C-alpha cells in the first residue's frame, strides 16, 4: 500500500481463499474506523518481528535447531488458532518446501528430519507435525514464542 511494488511474494501450502481490497477502499475504511488502522499497523509490526526472527534463525542456528525452531513456531501458531489435536497439527509441507524455508538442500532436510525423529521430540508424516515433547524441542531450538506476539504469551524480562 505504501510501496511502489512488492519485493516478495506469499503463497499458500493448502487451498485457500483470499480477498482483494482496493487501496482507496482500505484507506477510507481506516479513516472511518481507527481500530482497523490500528490492527493493520499491529499486523505489519508482527510481520516485521517474524522476519527478524526468521533471519536470525536461518543465519545463526544449525540445520537441526533451525528446523526444530520452525516446527515450534508452526506448532505454537496452530495452537493459538485452535488447530492442535492430540499434540499434532497440519503441516502439509514437502521436504522441498522445508528446504526453501530453511535455506537447505533437499538431502540435508531429509537427514535433519531423520535426526529429529530419532530424538523422539518430533515427527512429520502424512502432512502432519507431531510434537511429542514441546518443552524439550523448544529448549533444543532456543525457541522463545515472544516474537509471535500472541496475546496469551508473555515473558518476564530480566534486568
């Protein structure tokens, strides 16, 4: 809305519906309803936090920890949306998609998935992510859900 062109793209891993709202109509809506404008700003700031976290994750964590971190994020976001059932959630991502998300080769993703399965913390099969020990997985991945800005997640900051 505020840029001349998009420098990235977004795609869905599952069938999805989208709505397109012309910028003029969105601007009118935000003027008429300041709460909508506030929500759009909040969404933009959260997307920036996600971007920073993904950049740090992919640049500083080893492949197994980066994958574990991604799994923690997917699991937490699914949980917040009420989509976790018996410690599992949908994750219809192929190994190729995981490779793209993590900046790894397909072979490396395959090996890393095997390593994580062997720990007993997590598994990925038939389009589902199974998290058998979230606390251990989160510790292994150095995962702190604070950056997700879920209303029910808080953290005590140490001084």
